[in-house]
C-alpha cells in the first residue's frame, strides 16, 4: 500500500524524534552527532537508541516500544538490516521511518549520509511523503491446531531445513487448495519490498512496493518447474512438510529464526500491519531501481 500525503495532512509539529544507530559502522558516531545537532537546533527533542538487529530475539522489547511510542518519527542510521529490525520492532505503531544508509547497498534507505542534512530539514518542515509498505505475517501451527509461533517481516520469510545439506520437500497450498510440491534447498515468501532482496537473487520478479501481493520463490529447486509464483495479498499460503523426520527453520528478514518439526504447518499471508517510510524526493520506482542497481539511463 503506497499512500502519499499532502503536506497539510502530515503532523505539523515534530517535537520528538528517535534516532536508531548501528554504532559499529565507521561513519555512525559522526552521523549521529550531526543528526542530533540538526534536530536540536530546530527545537526537536532527540532520543538515541542503538540497533538491536541480528540479535535473534523474537520477543518484543516493550521498553523500546515505549520509547518509540513517545516519538513522532524515527531516523535510522545504518544499512538495510538496521531498517528491517526497526520495522519489526515498531510494527503496527505507525511511526514514520527515515532510513539513512551507512551500509553497503541500502535499498530500503531513502538517502546517503551525504544527503542527510537535506533529508532532516525536509522531515522537520513536513516536506515529505509517506509510503506504507506491506509486511508478511508468519504463523507456525502444531498438529493439534495450537499456534506456537507468530511474527512479522518486512522483507521475507525463508523456509529451509534446520540442518542444511539435503533437499527440503514441501507442499504449498493456496487457501485450502494444494498447488504443487517443491523439492528445493528452501523457499522464499517475500513482500513487494522484499522482492528486491533474496527473492531477486533466487530468480524472483521485482514488484512495485504498493502491490498487495506475495512472491513465492524456490531456492535451487530440483525440478523442471522452478518458476516463482505471485499470490494475492488476501491469500493465505500454507506450507506442509511430508517427511516426518525433518527439523525445519523459518527465518524472517535474515534476522529472526524459529525451528520447528515437520509435523507443524507454516502459514503465511500479508499482514495488516504496515511500515510507513519517509520519502522526500519525488522519484518513480523505475528511477529508484536505476539508481540503486546502477542500471544507467535508458
């Protein structure tokens, strides 16, 4: 879902900003200091938090969410992994996220550190638009129908064996209708935002962020049918595993892991929660692709 708000619909008073910083990045200390100074000179209160992405923790940190709840917007200084972690931490809170890339690729970030001052001035002035990005909801249900795991991801859910080395066999059902059986190293179920990540590397298509859809992409399939599938966001995808001896792993955004036996079922569908991201430039998705992937001019 992509929503663009005119300036007069954006909250006029930016009184409190949270800055989440990946502090081990070489540029992080100077960038954080400059960002704090720019906000404070404008009379905006700043709270600085260090990133917790790649921690592997599945539980929601209520103390951090309490801090986020006091902020009008969040500025994330880091790479895509940092933004993904903050997106999951703040899922459903509706806090606009401005990503400033300190990492290698930074597809999710709105700008580089060299553009940070312009971006912060736009945020303070309310001169930006909001793009609400869909998330994917993952649930693991036991054989007796009890839910043993539930979490959301902004990019994707990867299903694989807990111990790699052998092919994973699984059956994909679309709603209540079985579709096909995969033999592969794994399976990626990605959002439109995640379609430019691991799904793309595995041969999946690129989707515009506003599309209400999920992409299913096999990883190294042992089959003549190896095409990715695109499902409506209203469809629930159920994955079942016929080999009772398998131990499986679902990995969300490359950061949150949950191991479960093959007697359980993994359900995936578009989440009702979205992540509002800040854009201060009026660039088309095609322009963003050309810039981020260095495709040159057409």
